C-alpha cells in the first residue's frame, strides 16, 4: 500500500529514533512521528511521503503508552528545546543508554558480549527539571504588537511568549517579567531582526548553583545608544538597575553590545552596569564508585563572565568530570594531556592527582580563563596552550618530545580530527579517557583507537540534558599492544 501527503493513519509506536521521534510501521511502511511516545497508538497525518517511509504529524493519541507522562511545559511540542518531555524520565535514561550502546555496536563494530561487560549503568539526574544554570531568552514583538520574550517557534524566528522554561531556574521568570515591564513602562524597544532596529535583543541569565549568585546580561543593539544620556546604555537605566538589585542573589548586571545582523547571541563588547563583572560557582569532586556518589572533599572554584563557556548542568557536570577523573586512574606520578580543555575545568580536576597537566584549546579567551582558574585554585602544575589539538599535540610530541601517561579528550560534536587520533596512538599513553557529547562520533573515534592498539575497558553514559535527546559519555581505553606507526 502506498501512502501520500495528508493521509491519516493509525500506528503503534515501537521504537524511538535518535532525534526522539516515535517510529512505527503500517503494512511494512515506516512512519516517523515527532512527539509520539514508544508504546502509544496514535492517529498521525502524513506530511512528507517517500517510497518506503514518511514523516507524519501526531494528531491524536488513541491509546497512551505506559511510558507517557504529563509534560510540565505547555509548549513542549512547539519549542525546539525539549524533544522527549512526554516520555517518563526512566525511559529517557534507557533510551540514552541504548543510543550509546547501539552506536558502539553499529559504528564502533564492538561485540555485544564486550559491551555487556564494559557498559556501566547510566548516571541519571535526581531532579530532571530546573537543571540549567544558563538561560538565553530572545526579546521581540509578538503577533499582537506587544513586547515579548519566549522561544522561537519551530525553525522560524517568530517568538512565542513564554517566561517559564522548566529546564531553567524558577527565579528566571520574575527577572524576565521585571525586564519586560520596565521596557513597556519606559518605551524601550525590542530588536527587530528584519529591520535591524530596536534595542533589546536577548536576556542572558546565569545562576551559580552553589553560590546562589545571579548574573543578568541584556544584549542590546547599540545603535539606539544615542537616544540615552551619557553613560546610559538603556533609557532610564538607573530605575532598571534599582529594581534588579532587589532580587535576592543578584550579583552582576551588564549589557552586551551586538549591532550585527546575525544569529550569534552575544556581542563581544560587555559593560558591567551594576555589581561584579563575574559570578562564582564551585564544582565538587565526587566518588563515582560509591552509592550516591559522595563528595571527596576536593573542590574547585570558577568565576564566570557573560562570555565564558561553562557547562550548563552543574550537578551532572560534577559527576561527569569525577568519572573522567576516576577513569584516568591517577596516582600523582602521571603526565596528563587534556585536549579540547575549554576553560580548563577537567584539567584542574586532574591536576590535583597528577604530576603535570597540559591543556589544549582552540579559543584564546578560554585559555586565558583556564590560566586564571588555575591561579585562583592555587594549581601550579597545569599548563595551557592555544591551538588546534591536531596541531599542538603533534608539535609538542614530535618537536619537544613531551609525552603522556594519560590523555583525556572532550571534543565538540564532530569528534576528534584523525591527525589528533594518530598522534595519540604514536604517544601510546597507558590510558585514554574519551569524554563525549555525541556518541556516534565517539564510536567512530574509539574504533580507530582500538584498531591502533587500545582496548575498550569502561563506558558510562551521563545524562546532562534531561528531556532532550542528548547524552554525554565517559569512555576508558587502555593500551594493549600498540602497532608501530
Ligand atoms: N572540556 C571543556 C570543554 C569541552 S567543549 C569543558 O568541559 O568545559 C569542547 C571544546 O573544544 C570547546 O571549548 C571548543 O572551543 C574546543 N575545540 C573545538 N575544536 C577544537 C580543536 N580542533 N582543537 C582544540 N580545541 C577545540
């Protein structure tokens, strides 16, 4: 039987696709139904049909799945932020663990039996809502002409009003409403993407979970500045600052000037208007081998500025980094490389237990932050280099003879460059710890490393992003017999 656009079908969802979509079959014809949950029987309307498969829109849930739950957010289908909020959290974790396993099986080519042995249970969240420490809300004009903040609908750039994202901190809502109210009362305009006119583009709110410190940064189109008094970036600025200062925990208020017609949110120019330039946060080291992952007593303090990269889920980040540290198996004698080190968070975790740590990162500002963070925490055995991992590592190894007992990598989604993997093999460290935010590229890279003489020892997924389809993984590889390269 053939299906075409606008046909309505009844389908039972039997699987979850890698983007969280429900997958079901009717007469051997595969349907991908966004927002349908595994176990549901649904009525779906075909939007786009191919020969053997089609994408369909969920019209009605006929028999709900036992794994279906009531999502907290009324906008979970319209907003692109969450993909699987209607799936129970337990089932989300199972889906993520399976995703990692399947990538290692299909892309990595590892055997079932080996995976049964090396895969450790996924580390879930105790509270899968309100975990994000950073929120970026676009500001614009809604359909009715009023200033709104919310999220972009689907793949468009029209804003749907919503000040309450359940992944963020509950206090964000009051801050956003205060800013909207101030804008309306004082005639402060919202930026219009099409004309490039108007003032406020985005509101960034960051919260230090351990410190309770809050940072607000308004991203403004500086072209409007001439209308304000000297020293004011926004009309009636004092009034806004006074009101924001009333909020418990408020520590830093700034503006970021972005006059470009671009999707990039932050402008490079930042001016602190009130309070500190940064907020602080502490990351604790945990013992991941024990029940409940107790604290070890070791901790690190970080200062975060509006432009700093910082992990968005601080609670799970502690667990992910602690796992990387455990896998590194340090005794205090090792030379360790931390590739793709960002602001040096993992490097500084490792430094306490290593002889020497070298970090490599492509963004110069991040390396500045890494050095600053090392100093702040009294760490003297960590050194940082700016550059591409695939260029810095061969250079340091071949020209300067620096070696490694352990190499930790935490690359972006596209994974490691092959030149980087080859140098890692040449350096033959005892252990390699691969921290990954994309299990498909991780499986590809781990296969290359295992073909080069390493053995897959441990794999543990960590859920950093509840209700989304993303999953982080920590992988341990150990040297067996290194081939000559
Ligand atoms: N380990 C850090 C950052 C991980 S994100 C943390 O947990 O905070 C990945 C980092 O890799 C980013 O900071 C990105 O800027 C950096 N990066 C991307 N491509 C790179 C390359 N070719 N060489 C080195 N660093 C790179």
